[in-house]
C-alpha cells in the first residue's frame, strides 16, 4: 500500500582513453509514475574528474558525488550517505545504466541532450474551471494541535447537500491522494460533486498545506483528523448534517470504521479496498500475492512468508520498545546469516542495513498496523456500509477482506451492508491486466467508471 520516491546524487568519471566526458549529462528517472529529471555536471581537475548533480524537480542543485570510477566503458557513481549506486556504460554520447537504492533497481540513461518530462495521459482528470463550487478550506484538529488544509466542493455555492469525507490510503498523501501519476480523489470528488454530493478532501497531516508530523502518527491518530473534518462540516450551512458519510480507501478503509463506530454523525460509509483481516495477515497475504504475480517460486514465497511470520510475532508479543529493538536486532542478524532471500545492498554496511530494517518495523505506524484488527471496530459500526474491491487487487485481496468485513458487521448486528467484488480492477480501481503495483502508472484510466457509478448509486439511495 505504500509508495516511495527517491532523492539521490551521481557523477561522471575519468577516462584513461581520450574520451571526453566533461559537460552536462541529462536523464529522466521514472519511479512509480513519478518523473524526476537529473542533471550531472562534470568537470576535469588535476586529479581526474569532479561532478555535481542537480534534481530540478526537487529543487536540489550542486549535490556532490562521493566516488566516481571509469573503467572503459563502465562508469560507476556512488553516494554512500544516501545508499546510492549508479552503473552505466558509455556509448558515444550516451550512458546506458541502472540506479540502485535500497535493494531496488531503476533504469536511467543519460545523454548530452536536455531532457523534458514525458506527457502522461490522464483523460479522467478534470480541468478547471469546474461546473460546481470549489473552496480551499482549513480546519483544526484541536486534540492534536494541528491544522488540516483541504478542498470542499459543492454542487452549487448555495444549498443544503449531503457530503462525504475522503480518507486516503497509507503513506503521506495530499488531498487528491496523488500517487503513481494519478489523482484518484480528484476524479472521485469531481464525479460525486457533479452528481449532487458535496466532498471534503484534505492533505494528510504534515503533507502539503496541512501541519503536523506524519511520521509519528498511527491510523488511530489519522482517525482524529477525520473526526475533526466532520466537526468542521457541521459548521457549514451548505451541508446537510444528517447526511454526512465517509469514503475510505485502503488504510482509509481501516480508519473510517474507527470514526463511524464512535460518532452518531456518520450516516453511511464506503470502504474502497478496506482491510477486513488483521494487519499482520494482510501484509503476509499482500506480499505472497505480489511476489507470486511477479514470478517468484512457491518455495521462495513460503520461505519469505515464514520469515515475516516470525518477525510479526516478535512485534505482537513485545510492548517494551527497548526489548523489541534488541529482539529485532538479533532477528535481522540471524536472518542475514541463514536466509538467502535477505541481502545487503552492495553500497550499504551490515550495521546500516540492520538499523534501517529495525527503524522501518518500529515506526509508530507499522507497529500499530501489524497489531490492528479491523473486526473489533467493524462490529461496533451501525450505519449502512458499502464495501467494494477489485477482483485483481493484490494489496488488499477481495475474497478474504470482503468476507472479513461482512462477517464482522454481521457479528455486530449490522444488516445494512453491501459488498461487491468488481471484475478486472486493481487496488486503485483501474481496469488492469495483472493487478501488480508496477502497472498502476502505465494505465491511463485513474478510476473505473463502473466503480464510480456503483459508489454514486449506492450513496444516492442512502441520502434520499
């Protein structure tokens, strides 16, 4: 469910032959739908070559490179502080290469020609001016002492409308839930507002225009942000206070029931690929499905699953953070010695690797999510619920999670429940081929019209 961007530096090296590698080299890095231009500026000195790197799209210039080697035709650049390594082959006026970071590889070629970003088609994205009222808003979360910034869209400037609050998935998201080159919440808000439903979407705490610290927050903290959004909407005369709903995507589908189970102000709820099984089980199943679809053997998948089961058990059994840190250190060191599936990147020391793994597992969000059980909260939800998943969702599998949601709501006595698995859709509700996250950015469609219509029709029946 999570996505990541990279910031890095590189260089060009010395040639023992008469090849001239000084000057400016340009490249375009593509990572999960995001395009980053890179510019490498190479100069010759008495001791060889020196260089800096610019990343115009991140506002970074003059980044130094720590080590450069050139053994014709291979060029290697290293930035030890960022755990980065670039290896390329010089071919006339091009460098054909691969960037490595965190165990992942990203192809990127460099040339003398200035690079422009490629135009990505997103035909569903609305373009201003819109045929409805839009307002930039802010509202406080007093319990967290932060201010959240977002956009409120209304079918008309004046009126009294039903409304939904959009709750994003995991990872730092802006109000459009922008990821992989797509803006699903922008498309969803546009569609609903055009059809008579007001929408409030906002930047996650600590993201874009919202204040606060995202890294220290858990799903429970994000739930207080949603509650604050509802409090704000109740102050707006354009909002029908008896028809306030929540739409949560992915982790947002874990957060929405937290709020709905405690608030009588929530009159309905839509879960888009929301979790219905325990957090550790979801992560194990997600990993198994994605690796299998990527061509990993069943034997390797089993080994990986068994290793992570041990890891999650450590987390669930130990509440003392110092003891947990010690246990995790022993676990990762032992695993490195005995598990061929876990490898240390060539440009990272063992100590740095173990420290990185521990920090990832011990983040407040991860500790909370591994121990989470959505059934406990879902059993307390009494409002009408629509839960939908894509058939090819490899991140939140449809069968296990929809069944878990339905059973938990039924155990709590809630009979106002609709669940639906939509054929051929992935985790982002795009029509797809494989369902793999790597495919998301390559698909022009942002949100399936079938899913949009299903959501709208269900909400319209609930707000009559």
